[in-house]
C-alpha cells in the first residue's frame, strides 16, 4: 500500500528532472555556458557555476559508483537530446542537413507496437519537440508498467515501475537509445569540426581505396571498368544488365562474393548469409581544438588513443540474404567467449493496421544460448581470433579516421586463407547491436567529447555575434 502511495510522487519527480534537465540544455544556462560536471565544490558554488542539483548524485549517494554512472548518463543523454534541435537544419556529414539524415535513418524504425515510422515524428521541429516532450515520457511510462506486469508473478514490487521509468526517460541503455546517442555525438562533432577528413570513410568506395593505400585488409574489389550480367535463357536484349565500376567513375563497387570462415560456418544454419562481427571502437584523437590540433585526453581510459569497446557476432538467419536479419550474440572482448544472443527486429515492424496488436513490445529472443535455426549451440564457445580482430580495428581506426569519435566496423572472418580477416565497411553513426561494454569508459569518453564540443560551440557563436556587430 505504501508503494502505491509513493509511486506517483516518484514518477512526478523523475518527470520534473527530465523537463528541467532538457530545457536547461535546450534554452537555459546549460545552453549558453561551458559544459559542467559535478565537483566537490558544487555545494558551495553559485548556481551559475555549479552543476544543477538535479543533474548530480544526491549527497547521501555521491560516492556510490552506480549512482555516479546513472547521473553521468542523465547529463549526457539530456545534453545530446537538446542538441538535436540545434543541429536540426545544420549540415550533416552524410546529408545537406541533420533533418534529412534523421528522416532517412528513422524511416524503417517504429516504437514497438505502434507500426508507425518514427520519421513521421521528426518531419519538422514542432513534431520532434512533441515527440520528445510528450510521446517520449508516455512511452517510457508504458514501458515501465509493461515490465512490471511481465515480472509481477516473479515477485517484482511496484518500485520496479519507478526505477524502470527513470532509466527509460533519464538514462536509457537500450540499443535504440545508444544508437541515437552515438549518432548525435557524430553529427555534433562533425559539424563543429567542419567535417574532419575521417568522415569520408562512411563512403564505401572511399573506405576501400584509402584502406588499400594504408595497408588495411579491406574486402577485395575488382578493377575492371565494368561487368555485364546476362540471364542464361532470355533473348531479344532482355535479361542483360551493365554495371559501371566505381574505380572507373561508376556507381557500383564490384566484388567477388566472400564466404564465411570455418568457425563462423560451424555456428550457423545451412543457407545462412555472410555473417559479420560488429566491433565498436572509440578514438580520443577526435578530441581536437577548433584549430584541428589534438587535445590531451582526460578521464579514465585515456592511456590508449583507440579502444575497442564491444563486439557482437551477427549470426545470420537461414535463408536471409544479409546478416541484417540475424541473432546478435554478445562477445566478451577480453576472452572472446560468446555470451547470450538477442534480437531487435521488433523495432523494424512497420504497419499501423498490421502491427498495432501483433508486434511485441520487447524482444522475444532474449538470453539465447543457441541459434534458433538448427538449435546450434553458441554460448560458451570462443571466437578463436578475437585478439587479432580487435587489434585490427583499433589500428584501422588510428590509420583511417582517428578524428572520428566512434566507429562501428563490420569484420569478416572469411574462408580465404590469403585474407582470413577483412573489413567490409565502417559505420560512423554506429550501433552497438545489443553488445555489452565498459559503461564507465564509454561515458567518460562521451563527457570529454561534450565538454570539448560545447567549448567549440560557444566560441563559434561568439564569433558569429562579433561579425553581426
């Protein structure tokens, strides 16, 4: 009974923290001043120079590691969320504006159970504002209630609702939120640094050419000016296709098909596609001054410029053409051991009329130990060349794009003895694909990035004001 009485107050407090923090970074002091982190002197500093109390751990939990990480996540999440409105019409490294990139990336994604593409909710600033300030809190509350109802039989208390609501709204750790956070950081960093050269690696052809120059083992490509593909039975000029190679100014990258290596093949069902490992790396070389010179890194984990954060084996489903349809098995980056598998396919089910009642709110494949197509055991298996794989992507990040903060690498373990490990492409607005990682190393890095970017943003705006005068 006591929990039922206190629950509304807990939910209200969380909601108030969300709005206060969001508007603090959108239009308040956090928008016009350097990015602030909690310090031991916050309690005695003025409100103008101290981190707001609602964005730092309460005094009685100020030394609790989990609480410190939670509030660090809160600050980063709310700052990045507010930054989207600053970026909305600014140039993006892939598109003419952040808005257009947002529309493209959210066109095939829907909040599970709605079937409505999220791109409709960000078509302009007012709809995006409505999504953040109205839809987002409501969905977070419904998700918290849904989790409580699913775990109620297991003895979950009503406090589970308050805890889950705070996590979903203030410090989300689901794959979608982390993907969007990485995307915001990349967009803000590239804009404030006038799109560093490393961002050109997002272009698949540029990546292959530059990778070859730098001695990075990229997937092989053909250099013939073009190819002709004919159907063996059609006549009269039908069933014939011409492809002009990118190496000769065309639009097509022409490559031989790569086959899975032995370990990968042994852990996949028959008729599975080429299945890659997604590795995320972070580079402290992206911490640069407005002049383009590197800053000295601060925070934990800064002893190494490029660090591999996570690794996921995207085990393709039987009959799929690519590993975009896959079970994602988390890999321990220290040992190479395969952990548990899961999916996020329920986020990609569009259709208001067809998916409103059918689509599950949460993944139906969580904690998998076997590939469901063939019941193939994976959990507990060890990726034989994990250290080689991680070293390769760390070195490649340092060679090809050290000025990009986060990179997602698609790594192939192939059957080609001459090229047992190669890189397919890079993703700079990268997705962890449900992989686990050292949260403190990641959040420390992001907070260093935000501190740097806010400094550059204020300098740029100050220079603009001087020009107007």
